[in-house]
């Protein structure tokens, strides 16, 4: 498995690199909205970041495997990343649907402060903290909230990484 030049890496490497770049940009934008823009994420928003946190190192590993000629392993990792982004698409659709009131969001995101109101001490102090609800969009652009845009981006990244996985698998098959 000698190192191969960029011309031999092929489509799997190009698509994997593109997915890595877009994944880093996507989580970077989310963190910028949080830390620079002041938009506090709800629990579902934070859960939607897990796919990006897992995909970034996995994509880097897959690119290293493509470069070393281990395209079978790279294809497997790219396929798992595609599945993670597919699951994240579903989570984003669920979250956006809860924001549009198509269905109820999880109870943990309702912002119910009843427990804090019935107890004293620290929990009473926590009752004054602003609770971010999962069923209310804090921002919309072109009709889509953060969750909606995450669903669109995750679906796109799923398609790109799935195509990269098939390309790596095909390149492996051709090399046998």
C-alpha cells in the first residue's frame, strides 16, 4: 500500500475532501452563531452537532486510507459517515417539524420549570435562567430555521459521502 499521487486518488478522495471541508464549515458556522451571534442552542441543536463531531475525524481517516491505497476500509468509513449524516437529516427534520408545530418536540425541550419552582436553593436560582426551547425557532432564513438548514446540509453531505464510498469501493474492486 504505497502512497499514491493525487491523480490516482480519484473521485473518492475529491468527494471526501469536499465533505470534510463542508463539515468543518458547517460546524464552524454553528459555533459562530453560538459564540459570536449569541444564539444559545437547545438540546436538539446540540445533538445535531454530534454527526459533524464524529464525521470530521472519520473523514480525515478515510482520506488517509484512500491515499494509502486502503480503499476498502475508506469505503466502509465513508459509508458509516453517510449513515451518520442520514440519521442527522432525520433529527433535523424532526426538530424543524417540532418548530413548525407539526408534532410535539421531546419533553426535555419544553422549558418546563415546574420542578425548579417547587424546590429551594440552587434549583430556585436556576428558575431565573432562560431556557431555550426546542419547539421554537430562534432564527429563520428563507423560511428555514437552524434545524431546517442542518437537515438540508446533512442530506447533501450524506449524498456526497455515499458517492465517495461507492467510488472508493469501485476503485478497490478495479485494483483487485
